[in-house]
C-alpha cells in the first residue's frame, strides 16, 4: 500500500459539528487511512492509499456535504462584498430606526426571532442528530410530527425558563451609564463575532466557550426518553448563539421580558427543525451556504448595532 498525504482547504466550516461531519465522511471513504479536520484552520489533513482514492475524489465528497474547497472564487468574493455592503446598510437602518443608544428593557422580540430564524441552520447542524434520535422508532408521519413537537416544546420551555432567570438576574444589577455601556458593548461584540464566525471570515477564531466539545450529544439512554424531556435537556446544551440570547435576556430589565425574549428566540429556531424532522432535508446542501450567509449578515448587523450603541452611551 502506497500511503500519501494531502491538505485540502475547506470553506464554510463554522464549528466542531462541521469538523465531525467532514472527518466522519472522510474516514468512511475507502482508501482513507487517517483524517484530521480543523474548522479554525479551515483545513483537512488526509493520509490515503493512492491506489484507492485521489485528492480530487476527496474534494468531491467534501463538496457533496455542502462545503467548498480551495481558494475563494471571484463570485464568492463579490458575494462577500455584497453581503458586507448589506451589513453596513442594515446597521445604518437599525441605528436610525432603533435609536443609537440602547435602553434596558428595549430589546426587540422581533429581532430575537430573526436571530433564532437565521441561526436555525446552525442549530440543525449541532442538534439535528438528537432530534432524529428523539423521533426514531415512531411509525407514521403523525407520530413523528408529535415527537418533533414534543422535542421543540421542551426546548421552548427550557429557553423561556432560562430567559426568566437571566432577566431576573439582570434586575439586581445597578445599571449606571458605564455599566449599560459595558453590557451592550460586550453583548454587541459577542454577537458580531458570532456572525463573523458564521460568515466564515474568521476561520482562526477560537470557538466560543462550550463549542469546543463535539456537537450536541446526549447519552444514548437519555436520547431514547420522551421527546419533551430530551428537548428540555437540550435547552441547556452549549451554543454561542444561545449565550448571546442569554445576555439579551439579562439586559431586558425584568424576568418577564427575559422570558419573552428567549421564547421569541426559541420560536425562530422551530420552523426549520420541524421541517427537518417531518419532511426531511428539503433544501439541497448547496443552498446551506446561502442560508449561512444570510444568517451571518443579520447576526453581524445586530451585533454591530449593539456594539456601536453601547459605545455611544459614553459620548
């Protein structure tokens, strides 16, 4: 056996879930001896038997998952420029319509719903396996839909309860002008970095705390329990977008507002999860990169708006 080694640059990986997906596919490929994938380096290092597989074939298999390989094309660069221009426009509109200076309790439920909706492809990649496990063994479309509703209902309950907890925690803080500025600036920075990470512009950016572990996983015995219980537990799984939503809840000014904000965020993640569980993957994998770009633009815009608003509080 003649073993050779190649490096494949991969675009579009944003978290450990992506690396697990790509490395798992490569290791299942006949002829691959070993594969190491890093989303921070945007790179796959593969040892393979040259008599059984070629680098071109490996790249085709990676592309079949919805990722791109090699250096960015001119079309992709133009797409990024267009998205950057759209981000600037959205930030300007948000500052103009939403006010430059944020107020405690003034967070938008619609904005959190949009964040949940735009990050739902990421949620699907992180926890889609748990969702499928919770629905497994149910015969018939109605039974599977019921399991999916129970799972998502559990997620909404846990998100809402946590929102109330963080909202109540925020009420004990003394919101001086400097405190408000620091809170909204930090929140905006975290959300903006999350958006840029989704965008794929910062492949070397370390994962947010909690996302260095593998994609959402629960013990097999737990995943076979009632979908509602599984949903309740996954509401506590580590996720960068969820962390940002917690901070929004903390800045909401009350437990009630915090709960409603987290409920709006959870509702935004539900449509795609329900479609995935009841109808399967409806969109071609190639479309996921455009969903990711759209979500990244929304999340980055909101983060920059909060960051600028927080800084302007001290002006």
